[in-house]
């Protein structure tokens, strides 16, 4: 079986996308997973969101992936992607249009299948200090960590129901997404990493908020519990760019589940290659 690729948190860097697509063309992976934060950052301006990137998806991503598909023909891989907490949800429509043309599959809160493996996607992250809240959700309760902004505050590029914002949790979403089915051959594309692991360690040492220490672990308790209880085959994560540099670990095991963080805080592309039949043998290369 050809290797499968995983990348995440490319943040609109054309050099990283060019490197990714050149490797896709030369190595012919069967599947490519892109774990969110696809676009250049949006920012708050006068109480509203302004895009720094214009139509990055329509004017850059769609043409570049289309060229790769034309070049590869039947060898073009299945591409699975989600958006991340830095990606305004208003861009979801353009993502869906390209998905309808078969360029990729947008799998947030959805299930797909690839080579007898069940593929799930989930983009939400727990509350952060950032103002864009399109992809934020309470975790297991309505608790907001010190220094973070509630999902009920901040900014949204698209409206969301008050009930979903106030009462929705990552824990409930994952239960609804998976039901009671076996996850023995399931691969999850998350944006957030599991809480209190080497994959969610942020550079927050010594930081305080109103005299309260800020937790250096910023991942999801719900995702941590979900992995521990349901034991999927493989989980793919991003969001915390510096975790590998700080802990020296990008791949861990939680029970039988292999968990990988593909984020990177340098200029290079961090390319993870894995065989879904033996995910524990995954490799990570900076290109």
C-alpha cells in the first residue's frame, strides 16, 4: 500500500503547499490528510473580521490542487481536510464547492471510508485566548480556562445558533459523530490534540492571568477521554505548533491508539508519512 500523508497548520504558506504537492506528485500517496488552519490568519479590525488573504482558496488552493489532479490523473490521492480555529467559517462554502468537484473531501463532523478504513473529521477546539470563535466549542463543560475567551464572546464570520454556542460541547459532538460503532479501523482527523499529553504542550511557562497560572497544556479533555475510552486506530492532530520542539515528541500511544501531532513552528513543511496498517511506524520529515 502506498504511504499516506498528513500535514497541518500550513497557515497559507505557499512554499509549504508547493512542497506538499510536489511530494504528492512524485510519491503518489493513496491519501492526504490536512488538519486545519489552511489559510493565512484572519484578524480583528474595529470589532470585525478582515481577511489578509483575499480569496486564498479560490485563487490559490483550488488551482494548485487542480493542476496536481490533472498531472496525476487516476493516481490523484483522496484528500481529506478540515478547517482550523484560525480559518473563518465563511470560507467553508468555497471549500464545499471544490469538494463537490471531487478535489477533496471536507470531513468536519462527518465520516468517510478509504481502503476499508473509517475516516472521521472534527475541527472544533476548546476555548482559546483568540477572538475568532467559528471553530471553538466548550470542551466537557462550560468552564473557560484562565486567559481564554468564552465561545459565547469574541467574533464569528457566520452566525451560529445561541443554543449550540451555549450548550454544545466537544464531548457531545464526538458521541453524536461516532455512536456505538467499533473504531478498531478508524482514523480521526482532529485539529485539537488530547489534553495533558506531549502533543498539546504550549509555550506558556510562567504566564499568569489575574494572578492565576495559565495551564501549559491547551488540548481537549473530551478528545483525551474519547481516545482513552474508544481506542480508535489512529488520531491526527495539529493546533499547537511548538509542542514537538518543547517535548521532543510528535507521536505517542494512548492504549492501542497511535496519536500524531503534525504541527511545526518553523518555516518548513512537516510531512508525516504513515501506513494505516502499521501507524506506529509513521515518520516525520521537515522539508
